[in-house]
C-alpha cells in the first residue's frame, strides 16, 4: 500500500509542478497575437492539471504521513507543506487573475504583433512566475534530500 501511495504521490507532484514550469515558457515563447491566443488557450486547457495533481499530492501525502506515523514531526515536511501552500496562493490568487486580465489585451484571431501592453503586463508577471518556479525547486529538493 505504501509503495502505491508513494507512486501516486510522485505522479501528483509531477502534475502539480510540471505545468508551473512549462506554462510560463509556452506563454513567453509567443510573439504574435495569434500565437499569444493559442498559448493562452493551451495553458487554460492545462490549468486543471496542477489542481488535480495538487489535490492528489495533498491526499496521498497526508495518507503517507499517517501510514508512516510521521505526522508533522519532520521540519523538511513542514517547510515543504508551507512552500506548497505559498505556490497555490501565488498561482491561484495572484498569477491567474492577472493572466485573465492580460488575455483581454490580446486581440482575437489576428496574426500581427502582440500589443505593447501585453509585453509590459507579462514583464510584471515574470518575477512572480520565477518565484513560483524557485519555490517548486525548493519543494522538490526538500522532498528528495530531506535535509532537516
């Protein structure tokens, strides 16, 4: 049972962490309005993946803690949980609402250059996305190394 839960936990982590790394890259690679619209459509369709992965991650993580009789006694685990909560708040509470506003800037169905407002708005979100990516790296390191 523990092995199966661990596999589901790792798959949940991949589903939670993977899109946070790839979605900003997809959005930043778009140069024209048509590419931007396509990039936003793709990232909108993939938005369910980190939510499902995060849910699986939490459920399997708690279950693993119960089976291992670990509780919240390990500092690396407490820090990982805190960082994961920060990631969720940053993505759902800060980045996604701003992206929805930015999507309104992008003209529909055009293949010309992206509006200047788009570039400025994406520059404001880029540090937030980078912070989320760094938090995710820290979570992975904590989960693998278990330093304290």
